[in-house]
C-alpha cells in the first residue's frame, strides 16, 4: 500500500465519505485542511454522529514530497483499476480506485495556479445528491459539463470523478483557489465541515447561504495557430455576446457567441492545445 488512510466511524448507520487531498503534489491546501480535520477528530474536538469518514490527505506522496504536480504522469487521468499498472501514478490510481469503490461519496480537494483564481466546484456527473452537496458549500461557482466537452477528445479522462461515476458513487472536485493562498486552505477546511454537516454527520448546519452560480461548459477553444487573447482574462470572467475574445495572427477573430463566462483561459497556450472554454449560466437562483 502506497497511501495512508485515516478513518473515523460512528455506530449509527450513515454514509461513508472519502476526502482526498494532494492528488496533484504541488497542491497543498487539501493536504493541510485534511490533517487539521483529522487532528480534530483524533482529539475529539469533532465527533461524528453517524456513518464513517475517511481521509487520504496525500494521494501522491512522492510528488507531494518533491513539491511537484506529478512524478511520471497526471494522477487525475489514471484513476482506475489497472490490470498491470506501470507508472508510479498508475499504481496510485489503482489503489485510489479501490478506496473510491468502497465509499459512497468522494470529495477531491485541489487548488489552481493563478493568484486571482476564485474557488469553484466541478460537478461532472450531476445528480440530486451531488447538487445537494455542492449547494451546501460556501463557494459561488459550480461548473458542469467537463466530461461532455471531452467526450470526443483523444484524452483519456480517468479522473477521481469518472472513477466514482463508474462505481455509481457521488463525487465533487473542488478547486479551492490559488495554490499559495491561506484562503484556499480555509476553503478546503470548510468544504469538509459543510459536507459532513449537510449529511447530518456533524451537529449544526452548513454555512452556505450564498448566491451560487451554476455554469454549463459549452465549448472548448483549441488554439489552432499562433495568436493572442484580447484581454488578460481570468477564469470565470463574465463575457458578452459579440465580444472579441482572441485574435489569430492571420487576423481571424474568435467572437463570444452568447453572454456567459470564459473558463480556464491560458494566455500562454501552445498551438493545438486548450486555449480557453466558454460557458453559460444554468441556474441564476439564490440557494437558501
Ligand atoms: Zn489539481
């Protein structure tokens, strides 16, 4: 076994919830937040009402030690029950898939690389259960549609979310904010508490009466030749129909087709890689 798991249980029946941190080794907010929660359960500052809660705070131990995203490949593309794993991450992915298969709900905590990045949730396989859990979070933006965008892409998506979906489990991937910010660690910590509160596994109520925005990803824009974005766009910036988003060196424009959001823009994208995504608002409603 390569992974260290911490488990706390309570006799009354309840769900088995698995929290993951450090799937990418340079993302430490989930690692720190999970160790903080583990400490609180161990010292009985937190007491579980029912079910069981499991933590794997460091899902890629070598990459975490090295402070790198990965050792040989992206762990969040190889989480499945490999017959003959070869790379370090495939071994980890196989072990993770076993843990995912044995739980009911998976919450995978990540962070992102831009200081301006706002926290958001990937609800890749939305169900009533995943929507309820995402609505319990103190996070404004929830993004759906990632798997559909990649359905025809030549990229295998064996993420924690797709693994959970294969086994019929509920999964949210939470991007807690910028790698280096203290705020992202706080966000990760409250994701754990709000999840357990929402499931009545802790006493109290989730702290989430925020106006949330659920966004559907519509389109991936692959950079087909050299060119530039027209603004220093950030993830989740609002964009308007008719706005010129990018210009190729041959003077072709990419024009925003409808009011919505620009997602995950990469100003330095290489030719033939993902440049940015477009999305639109699904449910502009207040969650109470
Ligand atoms: Zn990540």
